[in-house]
């Protein structure tokens, strides 16, 4: 699941930094719906 989001971000040319909310959410072990919302918001920017 986590790698899937990183793959999506990579396809869109988005490389999360250490301070990225997405990366923090992943390392914090948030639930998948939170990751979905963060990834979606990130892709919309």
C-alpha cells in the first residue's frame, strides 16, 4: 500500500521530502484512508 502511493507520486514526478506530509503519514502508520486523502490532495497541487 505504501509503495503504491510512492509509485503514484513517482509517476507524477512528485518526490516527497523528509518533511512531506505524505511521508510523515506513512512513517506514522496512519490508516489507509488518511493516506488516500493526503495522496489525493498532493496530486491536486
